[in-house]
C-alpha cells in the first residue's frame, strides 16, 4: 500500500513537472507576439542641411524614442534613392517605406493635386497651414491610398522664387525667352509659358549640373534651397516672385503600411505630424537666414513692389481656368473658398 502511494506521488510530481515545462515553453511562442524590429528608409532630393532633412531628423528621433528603439529610421538625402517620381513608384511597389515630394510631381499620379500648384494660390503660410491641416488637406492625404500611398502629413517646401544667369527680372517681360527648369507638373509648365519663358521639366538631381553647363538659364525654388544647394554659384539673379507654394507631402508605402501593427502606425502618424510642425517652423526661420546669406554671396536679389508682383499675378491668372477640367472646377472653387474663409 505504502509502495503504491509512493508510486502515485512520483507519477504526480513527474506529470506536474511535464505540465509546467510544456506550459512555459509554449508561452514563449504564443500568445504574445514579440514586436518585430523594423527599419524605415526615407529618401529625399534635398541635401542634409535642408529644413526638410532637419524635419526628418526630428521624425527619426520621435519614432525611435516612442518605439523604444524597435523602429529604426534611416535617412537618404541628395536623391540617393532616386528622384521624387522614382521614389513614389518605389513606395507603390513596396520597395521603399517613405519619401517627401512636393505636391508638384504627385500630379503624375492624380491630376487633382495640381490645385496646390496653381500660381499665387495661398496668400500666406499661415493660411496654407490651416487649409492643409484641415478637412480639405486630410481628404487629399486620404485619397493617396487609391495610388498605393499612405499620406501622413503636409510639410513645407516654401514659396518658390525665380533665379537665372542672364538678367535681372522685374517684370513678366524680362522672363521672355528664358529657358527655365520646372518641376514635372503641367501647371508649372503652363504658368511659365504664360510668362513667355521656355520651361523644361527636369528632376531635382540634375538641376545644378544643368545650370552649371548652361543647358538652362534658370530655375525656381525656395530661397533656402537656392542658398543651401549653392545655386548662387551658377546663377547671378534672383527675383522674389513667390509664384508657387507646392507644399511637401510626407508619405508612406501603403503596401508596407498595411502590414504594420496599429501601434507602429500610430507612432509613425503622430511623429510625422509633430515633426511637420517643427519642420515648418525651422523652414520659416531658415528662409529668413538664407535670404540674408544669399545677398552676401553677391547674387542680385530683387524684391518686387506690389505693382510688379501684381503684373506676375495678372500674367498667370488664366492658368487656373485652363486646368478646370483636369483638376475639377468644383474642387478649385472649394479650395479657393476655404482660403478665402481664412483670409478674412
Ligand atoms: O526632397 C524634395 C525634392 O526632391 C524636391 O521636391 C525639391 O522643390 C524641389 C524641386 O525643385 O524639385
């Protein structure tokens, strides 16, 4: 009897040990899925000094902090991963996580985006912020999903200014015959044709060399880019026309986005918006600094009088009408009404 009791006890202990062992080992594979380590690559066209890159450094800092180092953000400047169009194609294919083009090349995917490239659309940056961070901006970001892209946030490139190596430009007449590089966008081409220029679309990565080799006479970009990309070395004249706003759009590959756990999506979305506010702030500060620095380089920087500015607006005022069919007349009206609401 005693023997039988001992045997039962031993069997019980063995069974308990087996249960404990198997129980423990199964808990390592389920139910808690160990969060994966992840790398997010972000490519841009501008250099490491640009406010865009600084905004991305902030984005990296927030994402890596919030994910406790589980997500690593790698930044690639200077078109290392290709031009804006090529990077957007990579996002759609799921071979690159993120990029941040201007709205201009997005029109190659969806024509309605041309609305943000209409000449002299936003009267000031604060109004641009309100419209882009409001329901209209969100509608545009959401619509990118039709093209395999998750829109994260609007950032700022800045008002675009005209430079050239031929002559000082004060009136639309002075632009006549100049060969100007534009971004790849039909509205940009139409606006420069309306000014009598000979516009040539070209990726950003080819711009400096084309100016240097005098393949083109001029280009247009925000003052910060003109300064930080050293365009003053190959361009003598700058005119502060403020002709296009064309904001940046921080975007993610939808194919990859859809595989991310909600926790990671939330971290990225929040970081993109937060870093965007920082990016806009330093973009505006650096714009002022760059303007002062540009003048020190010996470049002739022409500030237009309100009348001169109006002449540029008048010369390009029919451009919006020309694109009503492609963008949608109602959409143009909706965006303009929203701007007018904040302009009061
Ligand atoms: O990183 C963004 C750049 O690739 C590009 O958008 C800069 O404004 C630009 C341009 O002129 O192409």
